[in-house]
C-alpha cells in the first residue's frame, strides 16, 4: 500500500518521458525521410535544403542527448550536456557554412568562419572528457582547462586567418587541425572508457565512442571523395551526415537507465587512476602543437602560449598535490581519532561499569602477563580473593542501591591497598574482588589481608543481615605460587578460591592462605586461629 502511494506521483512523469522519447525518435526518422525526399525532388539543386536538413537532424539529436542528461546522476549529466554542446556547435558551423554560401563540393575544403566553429565544436567534449574523478571537485582546474580551450581557439584563429599562406596551404592546415582534433577526441574517449567508475559513466563514454566511430569515417570519406573524386553535394550521400547524430540520439533515448544506488561504483585501482591522471595531458599536448605551428610567424605568441601552458600545468599539479596532502592530513587525523577511540573502547571494555576498576577480562590478561614475568624473574605471585560476607542479605534488607554503595566503597578501599603500579584490583563478579600481587610471597599477602580487614572495620558499613555485629565484613582467600610459577595461572586462581572456601567454612571475617605445598592456614581476620 505504501509503495503504491509512493510510486503514484512518478507515473505521470514517466509517461511524459516515454511520450517525449517517442516524439524525438519520430522526429529523427521524419527529418531523415524529409531530407531524402528533398534530395530526390530537387534533382541536384538541393544543396542548401540538404544542409538545413542535416542541421535539423543535429538539433533533434542534441535534444535527445540533453534529455538523457536530465535523467542521470550529476556527474554523467555534465558530460552529456557538454556532448550536446559540441553537437550543437557542429550544427551551428554547418548552418554558418550554408549561410555563407553552400559549396558545391560534398565536403567544403575552403577555409572560412565555419571552419573555426567546426574546430571549436570539439572543445566542450574535450573539456568533459578531460575532467576526471581526481580533478572534478576542483573548479580551479576546470577554469584552467577552459583557459586552455580559449588559448586553443585563439591559436587556431591565428593559424588559419592571420598566418600568410595560400588557400591550398590553408585548406591543408585546416584539414590537419581537424584531423588532430578528431584523433584527440578518439584517444581521450578510449582512455576514459578504460577508467569508468559507474555503469552510467561507461554507457555515456561508450555512446561518445560510438558517435565518433560513426562520425570520423563519414568525415574522412567525404573529404577524400571530394578531393579525389570531385564528389558534389545535394545527393543521397548527404544522408551519411545523419548517421553519427542518429546513432548518438538513439543511444541517448534507448540505452537503459539505472538508479545511482543500483549502479555499483568501481573503486579506482592503480591503472584507472593513472589513466584518469594522464587524460588531461592530451589537451595540453594538442594546444602545445598549435603553439608550435604559429612559432615561425608569431614567435611571441607561441612562446607566451607555451609559457601559459607550463603555468597551467604547474597550477593543476599544485592543486592536485594540495588535494593529496590535504587528504593525507585528514586521513592521518581520522586514523589518530580512530586509534584514540579504539583505545578508549579498549579501556572501557576492561573496566567494571559500577566500581570503575578492572573487570574479569583485564584480570585474565594481567594474570597471564604476571605469570610470564614470574617465570623469567623467579618471583612468587600472590592472589587475594575478597568476598563480602552475607552480601545477599545487604541487597535484601537494605536494597540494591545501598548494596552498590557498599561495593563502590569496598572497591575504593581495596584500590588503596594495591599501592604498586603493577598490582591489579579487579571485580571478578558479583561481590568478589581479585587483588593480584606480583612479586609477593606469603608474608606480604598476609600483611595486606590484615590491612584489608582493618580498613573494612574502619569503614563501619551497616549490614543488618550479618551476625557479625550488624556490620559489613569480608572473607579473604589468599593463594601464593612457588617462586618459579610452576603451577600456572589456573591453579593459582583455584588455590585462592579453595582458601576462600576454607575461610568461609571457618566462620567468615578472616583470611585463609594456601600455597602449593601447604594446606589452608588462617593468617588474619577477627576470627583467625592456627589451622
């Protein structure tokens, strides 16, 4: 029900898109058909009409590409809009060529204002293809590339219209520039096709590649036929110009679309990053070649252009390096924050939340470390298990809140008894506390146990459930290992636990001590006596 309601507003828009797509496809077919009819009807006098029909085909194909750009993610949308701009400029050049006077030849080899527009038509697409994932976030790099395009336009104008040369030489130069333009487009498109990061980007670049694969043979074929076979305009071969734009329009209309979330993005590997980084250099190479071409007649302009190209490359490299260093700094800061957060979590995972002392996990780690230390240095280890007598009665009679107060108070007192840096106090569970005393023998353990009993009496905490005068008392079980720690960690815990059991069995409020070679020995507390 909810999904049906959510999808309801989208259906009219989807219907409108389908209708618009059908209308654009029908328009392309109608323009091609009308183009053919005009050529057949006018019998060789359809040069201008044929060219206007080609312009109409370009306009419809441009609309198709623009429409797809409205329906995809922002990054691919920008590339499609630049493609539509290039196609539109090509149509403008064709229109200007027709207005200036359509040549009889199938492909104009004379140099006029339209030729400059033909060359410039490739620049938006070159700009889109040179904007990679690494340079996309930086508008400064985009404007620097726009500056390179502007410089290329100026150099092309100077080379074609200000450099002294014969019309034949100008025509040859124009053909060379246009050929290099097309070669750059194909090379850059192939490079970008190898470095796609999403399915839609792959489709967009694949569509551009298909457009160029259809356009370049038509352009080269028409130029060759005009030059060597004296091919005239106004015949059915003019329909060939509709092929590349028809391919671009149909691909834009009928290639499948995916939601950005559904289209997986590829993590850029080393090869993809290399291709993405090298792609913009092709444009600089082309502009450098233009600057070198005008060096003979305009050396100042050529040297100034080369200097500007070096400045542009330096600035782009500086921006990318700054981005890299900034990213590295942010990464290091995040790693440090993550390390600190993990360290804090690690500390928290080893603390008892109520008493804020070590928990059982931390105790187990400390006992293992102390055992290895004891083996190396041949020192005994003492372990005291402190149990609050009749603590269940505290909770039952006084309430759990008071029981928590007793636990916290005892924990603070015991922490004061663990005076050395390597002593460890831990709440092992419930009302049991473990006091780990490395490098401590039986006498030291007994002395600390006596101090604990004295400190508990001094605290004078009430426990009406206890027969020990209604005050809180503790029982202590002490286990002491041999000097070489041959018994191991588990046996030491068992030794202290059995000593605690003996202390409780003999009346509580006392300390019982065990070693690997001795039985239970009462060594402290109010009720202690020789075993």
